[in-house]
């Protein structure tokens, strides 16, 4: 499974598609889009776990992993509230915070890109 851990391309592609599918599902809820989004949850988790097991040298990887799981949980909470017609403002705010923290740690860590030095 070297192809999953030699670069981060598969992981980044999976979460970029995941964010796009979430935006589509949030703007106009569709069961098919939601199911496709869940498929990309699995792909992002699979590639993320492979990277985590390869590079987990510092506690920051544990933090990133935790926030990534929280991000996926918030995506499901927001879409669940949206589907039921309830307000999802608090969950959406938490989602934005979790996404930003997850992306920050993903790029900051040695396996990521050097955007943040």
C-alpha cells in the first residue's frame, strides 16, 4: 500500500471531492449525493488512516486525526438537520472551525505541503 503513503494526493483528492459533495448536498439535498458523500468519507478515512499509520511521529498527527473525524461527524449532523428541516447553525459553525483546524494541521505536518512553513 505504498501508493497511499508515498504522496498525499489520494487523500487530498478524496477530501476535496468530499467538501464539494457536501456543498452540493447542503445546497440542494439529494439522497444520491449524500450516499456519494458517504463513499468519499470512507475513502478519506481509509487514505487518512494509511497516512496516519505511516507518519504518526508527533502528537499533532493525533490532533489532526481527531479533528478529521469530528469534521465528518459535523458534516453528517448538518445534513441530518437540513434533511429534517431544522436549524443547523451551531453545527455549521463547528463544521467550519473543524475544517479549518483539520486543513491547517494537514498542511502544517511534515507529510503535508509547506504552505505554513
